[in-house]
């Protein structure tokens, strides 16, 4: 093999030295020469370009030879720049790395890989997403086929929560650079956020074949496996990671959601005796909050209810709540005041009954309900899909803006409705072909039912409910994401519960959709009876498979993925009584639901 591009004279000499007798066409002999056989790699391979340069020169195409050698030189120079930039980033010299990339781009304004590197720096390390957005937008204008640019575009959209665009760019990047581990990992993060866990696991399996020690991929792999309901496998992956990274709170969090803790778990002991004291000493309240919630979960699992409650309380009080009580109250009030029955009369009909929404508060037995439905052979489940909420950026509606949402419900065009319908159906498409009903159990879609009814006025909605005190206490004693910040204190939690009930009562009055209420207590007391009612509500014939829901392979990403694999139990009814001494603030907010007292 030729190690580097040769100057024209040297290239000619090399060809002559290896040529066949004069009677043979020198061009054909050049093509047959073993040292210029193109290697088995992509056309972008620098070595292939060297051979191509030699070949073009021997054929008299001097200009093409010069172009190819220039491209090779640019690649070598770019590689040095990128390597230097990565070294600066490793040393956290981000401003110097930015100047390096900017100067390189000034010299080569069409080199999109430099743009990709700059965008990655701005986005991941400098928290300047707006500037990264501008860089990627320009790079896409120059070249929409470069997989690195597409990968950074996917990650940027992911960080902006524009999952529709993120998925498009991720899939395009896989087509063009599907063997690149970084590209596979970014695609996996997008698929996981969209609840497309099978696709995410497929990408991560390929990453881990190339980089078996890549920690972010191992962690995301465990999380996706857990979300698919393969709890033992997820727990095993977590234990393997904890052997070498015993203080990883990310892994500990996934582990705590994959197991029912037993006394003497060594990872819990490490959490209690090593991690938490160190975090207290260091004043790392964010990490300490996560650690305390994991420890609290272990106490719940081992029946230490009082200590579990106090640990959750301590964790929630460590940091200021991010819940905007006034904003949520205004959102609900504006929807109730502005959206009416008249907004749904006289509209063009759309006969589509496949979508089924399960809505309500967390911890209402929605996973049990979803799995009962998903066990029916004519249904499918897509878990807690973000499909409906992901449409808001396209429709130009900010999150939790009641005035803008009300206006959209009244004025959205049929053309836009057609586009968002198709986008929703594509995002919630399931691998069970021919499914007549597809269940989406993103519970907080109750906030978006006004829009959903404009999209699918024939679709069915199930409102999962539970005793208010049991429901709120179960939410309080749970490791919930930042989107559930209303659970940070009992007063906010009670207020949010009330507003959720008020908004659902309004939707039931004004929406054209069939809405069924399913109380958790009824589902527990008479599972078959309630299951039959639900299947009938969905317009399907009963199937006994619905009673074997623990065995269903439909996706079950949920806060309670462990419980749905267990037999039905009734111990969670009136469970709040165990914590009654701590619940005065919650009782005050929920008193209207108990006109005869809390003991009735």
C-alpha cells in the first residue's frame, strides 16, 4: 500500500516500475497493479483516494489528480484540527477549542465536519444550544447527506424536545453512518425518549459490540431493557455496572426500578453508608436528593414505611420546587373558560378509531389497565408516548399556555390537522400489524384532550382514577421525573389533583369523544368484570387472553413496571392510612372529595 499521496513525478515512476511490457495498455496494467487496488472500505477512505490520485495521474487526468490530493491534504489537516480540538475539550479548555474550530471554518467554509464538531462543542460542553442551532442550520444548507451533521442535528432537536425532527435526523444519520458508534448512540437516545425501546436496544447492542465499556450506552441499555419489562435482565446489567462504578446514582436509580429490594442488599448498604454521607459532606444536594429517593424506595420494599416517608420528605425539601402553581392554575382556568361544545360542532369528520388514550394522574393502575387491553389480540400498546405533546412546536403552541391552546382548538386548519394526525399515527405505529386499537398511556395527555378531540373526534379516552388520598400518597412516595414537580410537597400535590379532576370534568362535558372512567379499586376488586367492560367500551369482542396480562409482551415503560408483573393485590387500597400522621396538608386540599369525612 502507498503510505501517502505521491507527487506526479513519483507517481509516474511508481507506475512505470510496476508496469507490464510496452505492448500492454499502460492504463489497464495500472488498474491491475496490486499496490493500487482500492481497499475494501468506503469511498471516503484516504488510502482509496491515494490510489485514485495515482490512477487519474497515469491516465492523464492531472486536474482530477490534483483535486483528489488536495482533498486528501484537507482531510489530514482536518483530522489534526479535530484531534487538537478534542484534546482541548478533554482539558475543559472550551473557549480555545471554539476559536480553533472557528478559525478552521474561516479557512474552509464548506467543510461540514468542522461545523459538526463546533456544534457538538457548543451544545454538549458550552450549553449554547442557540448558537449550535445556527451552526447546524448552516451546515445542513451546505450538505444534508453528511452523517455527522445529521447526527448533531438529531441531538440538537432532542435537547429542544422536538422529537419529530430528532427522529427524522436520527434515522437519516443511521442510513448514512449506521456503523458509527456515536451515531448509533444518539439514535438510541431519541428512540428511547419516543418509547421505541426495541429500536433503541438494537442500536445499543451494535454500539456495545464495538465499545463494550461505553458507560452511557450500558446505562441506557439497562434502562431500555427495564422499560421493555425484562426486569431481571435489567437488574443484572445494573449489578455488572455497579461492580466497577459502585457510586453511579444513574445506575442505582434504574436498579431500584428493576428490583424489589431485600434486606442486606450490598448496593443499598453502599448507598446508605458511603454515598449519602459523602454527598452530605460535599453539599451536593441534587445528587443527594436522588440518593435519598433510592434509599427510600428500598425502605418501602422492606416494609419500613415511616422511615421511607421521612426519607422522601427530606429528599423533596432539599431543593426549591420547580412547579409553577400559578401557571398550571391559569392553564386549567383558561381552557375551562374558553373551550366549549360549540368548538366541536360543524367540523369535518374524521373516522379513525385506532388511537386510545389512557389519562389521569400517575399511580392510578394505568399500567395494569394498559396491559389488560394490550393482551387482546386486536390491540397494541405504545407505552407513555410523547407523540401528542411533540406536535406542539409544529403547531406553534407553547407548553401550558391555555390562551394559545384554546385559540388553536378553535382555529386550527384542516390542512394542519391532517399533518398532525398523520404524524401522531406514524409515531404511535406498533409492530402488531392490523391492530384495531393502539393504546397511548401518557397520563398527562389529559391536559391536551381538547386538541386530541379536534384530531380524532371518534377516538376513545379512558380516565383512570383512584381514591384521592391513596393516589396522592402513592405519587409522593415515588421517584418521579422533573415533569412531576407538583409532587414536591403535599399542598401542591393536592391542588394539582383537584385541577386535574376539574379539567377532566370539563372535557367530559364538551368533547365529542367517548370517555370511560375506570376506578383502580374496581379493577383490583373485580379484574375480569372491569376488563370486560373496558374491552366492550373499545368496541372489541372479549378474549380470555386479557386475563393473562402478566404474560403480555407489549411495552410497559412505566413508573410501576415491576408491579404489573405481579399478581393482582389489594394491599394498596387505603394504604395512605399508614402515613396519616404526616398528611394534614394533603387532607386540607382533598377535603372536598370526602364530604362525610376521611374515615368513610
